[in-house]
C-alpha cells in the first residue's frame, strides 16, 4: 500500500526551470526523510538532494547546489524539488525514495548510499535540451 509517485518532469531549454513533486500514499511522510535520486542515460543512479522529516536539514550534491531547492509540505504528504538554471547534464529520470527501516530514517545521515532505500517511485523524466 505504501507508494511514492513522482511528477512534474518534461522537456525544458537550458537555463529553464521545473518543479518536481513526490506524493506519498499509504504512510505518514512526516516520520521520514525523503531523498531525490536521478539516473542519466548510461550512468549510475546518484543521489541529488535530501530533506529531513521536519524540513530543518537539507542536503545537496555539489553539482546542483545553488540551483536546486528541496522542500516539503507534510500536510499534503508531498516533497518538492525546484530545479532552476537547468543544464543538459541534468537530463535524467528523477526518483524519490525513503528508507523506512533505517535507524536514521528521519534524517539525512549517509543519505547518498543506495543500499538502505526500500521504497521508490516510478520516476519522472527530465530532458534539458535546446
């Protein structure tokens, strides 16, 4: 019953913006940190950003720092990723995920590791091209 659904992807020109959404059902999102991952064609899946359960801690990889902003609305059971100044190298399928059985499930501790995440959405595709 626990599900995550990503939306908001699409085609955008370099320098443009998109806002991705991750909507949860079947569980209470406010107990957990939520992480955005992405996978570009021919590349390994990588972490992009994390937000703690209360929204106080936010983490980003260097490649997106200053351009992407993660946020959450626990009342709506939704996490967002605002993506500005997009570059062709941002082209990827973007996923949100949660690690419900991890000791630090509510935090962003060691968030980049793929090993502990037990729920994933189907992903939303972002293409940055002129």
